[in-house]
C-alpha cells in the first residue's frame, strides 16, 4: 500500500504562484508515476501534470508553460510549481501515484483558490 500526503495550496491572487508538494510512503518502490489531478466545482476531475520514474512529464494543455512538475531530492516526493495562476485554476488538487500493476493511489486533496 501507498500513502500520499500533500502540502501547500491556499489562496493566491491572479498572476501569483503556489507550490504543492506530495510525499509518498509505504511500498514506494512499486511506483512508476506520480502527479497531480484537480477537480473544480461542477466539473470532472482532470489531469494536471504527471512525471514518471524515467522523468518523462505530461501536462494538461491549460497549464503548459505555467506549471512545472518535478521530483524532490527524495524520489518519493513530487512538487508542482504553479506560476501565473488564473481564477480558472481554482480547484481541489489531489496527488496521484500509480504502480507497476496499474493500482492507483490518491491523496486527500488540497484546495487552491485563485481570487482577488
């Protein structure tokens, strides 16, 4: 089993920046990808960014050029640097991990609100 604990999030003005972090514990050797999804009120959950153990990355078109996903110094952590935030980025952001047999794990979610 894998447990994911998120930190970061909060309230920021449009154009501002936030950094989210996620730390995985448990059977982390089995993980082959980590990333972030988000869900805004009344909308479906969507992929924000993902990074594999080979450091390949994938981003939603809506965040390309503004968000950067990276691994921390400890390979069980993943960070999401969010710049030039827009009101439409407001959502609950959840950390995500996947292992080699396609089992998926989720964090509890952290609120990001972009508002003036």
